[in-house]
């Protein structure tokens, strides 16, 4: 049985879907310093750990 690879980073649209947020809300969190993106090969990505931290801090 094939196991899908573990997701380490999310593209912006995938992060929006994962957090159930719109792009504007996601970028607002980034601009406020509440979510720290990384850039790889010119793409803005959100590390899984950042999403997990944001959720944990919201509780």
C-alpha cells in the first residue's frame, strides 16, 4: 500500500483551505506577524509547524 508523503509546507491556497480562511485573512495574519511564511524558489509557503502553532495559540 502506498503512503502519501507527509505535508511539510502548504501553498497559500492550501493553507487557506486548511485553516478555512480566505486569502485576505491569511495575508493579514502574515502581515501582523502571526503566521510566518517561507519562500522557496520564488513561492510563498506556510510551514506545517506555523499552522499548528497558530491553531494551538488560538485555543
